[in-house]
C-alpha cells in the first residue's frame, strides 16, 4: 500500500464483513487494509469488537467500491466521501 498518500475508505462494518471485502479486493489485485475506529491497523481479528473500515489506495478507490458493492451494497460508501 502506498503510505505517502491518504488512503480511502471503501467499506465500514463489522470485522467479519470487512475480512470478506478485503479478501474480495485482494483477489482482484487491490491491496487493502482493515482499520478499527481509532485508526490503528488490525493485526488480529480477535483484537476488535465493533466497527472497522477497509482502506485502499486512492487509485484503486473506484474499482474497490464496485467490488465491495457485490457483497455489501447496504453498507457501501459513496466514492469520494469518507
């Protein structure tokens, strides 16, 4: 992931949902990371209870939003709005 630019949030939800979205994105060669509400990287799915976000590089945002919509359209964030 490019650490020199701001990452874009493409999904917010529970940990298990975020893991599915992250897996789908990575299957389409889009690097993604999961962050908890305090914006610290999640190292283990056992460390978090509550909402998390899936973040991608800005260049991948549009494609990532479309891929995320396949599984979780009701929690999808609009492109360009975080």
